[in-house]
């Protein structure tokens, strides 16, 4: 009984830490939030090597469910970095292999590590509402993944070598899905994909180019749970994303 109570207490503590720490690590939550039209666009280019690898990957293999399954098979029971030692479950991704929109977060949290699916805790419920209420999309119509596939201990930032170890599989997922638009959630995802020190507060709501894919950063849902007054800003970001998706779909036939 004591062991069961201890395990429950540790699980509750981990879940609380997960919701408290995810989203805007290292940034001042009281800092001004400039509106998209009033602040200069931060310098941000795809992280070193990503653009070339992404282009080569798209050229070398077909897209779709079979290609995505091959990426998962290659990942296997991954032990390529130290995160494997502390994980419960490897979290690959979920959604449609034919999705026009790919949503990228930073890393699995407590709930994701338990269930093996990204964004399934309170932040995941928030993301579902964001997708459904603004974009009119359910989670099975998009594809949701994280930069790294294993939960970092104590919800710390993924280390550069951990991001590097997972990068080929993220590229493989993007190659297989070939999305029209990317949505990046939070500073960690934004900084992992682009070479920039800019935080999400000053980068959200502005389009960036990831090797020809329009990419929009916005707040992590966990941050919005702590700062609900900023939901209006995320709402404006998603309206921009919806307009871009509709524009791209009008230009090319549905897949």
C-alpha cells in the first residue's frame, strides 16, 4: 500500500510539474507582447542542416502512411540519446499521414509519456479546442508530433544533442506527410526548427519559411492554461493559419 501511495504521489507531482513548466521556458511572462503589425520580423532561418536534409529526404522516398510507418520502424526502441533511460513510452506522433497541417511541440510530458500519444493531458485538450473551434479540424485530420520523442527528466528543455538525435526522424515524418503548413507550439519547438534566440512572445503571429513550407509559431497550450488572457493572441495566430491553409488549398487540389 505504501508503495502504491508513493507511486501515486510521484505521478501527481510529475503531472503538476508538467503543466507548470511547459510552454515558455526562460522567458519573462510579464514582458510586453507586441502585436504582429507593430514589431520587426525576427531573424530566423532553418536550423543548420535541416533545410538540405529535408529537401533530400522528400526527394528520396514516397509519402503517405507506408512511408510514415517506415520512419517509425527505423526509430524502433530508440536508445540514441540519454532520454531513453528515463522514459516510460516512446511518443512518435498521431494523426493523418495525409494532413495539410503538422503541429510540432517540444517534447512529451507526463501524460504523453504514460499514454504514448502527444498532447493528451490538459494542454492537449486545449490544443484540441484550438484546432476545432478556430480551424474546424479534429486531431485525426492533422498530424501532431514533438521535436523529441522521449520525455526529458523534470520537464527540462531538450538538450542540443537530444534534438540532434531525434532530428532525422522529425525530418522523416515531414517527408512522409509533406504538409502544406507547419504550426510550432512554444519557444523550444521554434528554436529547435529555426536558428534564432528569439522567444515565442516576439515571434508568434509571424510567418517563417521552413524550406518552402509556411511556418507559424504561436503559444504552447500549456502557457495559455496559465495565461488565459493571451488566448486572444493565439486566436489571431490561428486565424492567420486558417486563411493561409484556405489559400493553399485553393491553389492546388486536395490530396
